């Protein structure tokens, strides 16, 4: 559960999973410290995360 982590939250997610609403929620976007995803991620979504202070790392396949 994300709310129990005290030293930051690192999320690893394939770009197709980003920005999708789901009924299962394990935490808030504002809890994320770092996101690692592939380079196909939507640039506008990435910019919003960066504006919120999330460090984003884009990777190649």
C-alpha cells in the first residue's frame, strides 16, 4: 500500500497503463516520487507529473 511507504514511492508502469481510470486504487498520484516508464508515454501526462514534482525516467524497449 503506497500510503505506508515513508521514503518515496517508485512506480514502474508500461506507458499504456498511464492516465487510465480504474476501480482499483493503491494510492494517489501525489504520493509518487518517481515513475519509470517507456518512451511511448503521453508527453502531456508526463509533463503534468513533472509539474507535480514526480521524477520521470523514460526507457527504451
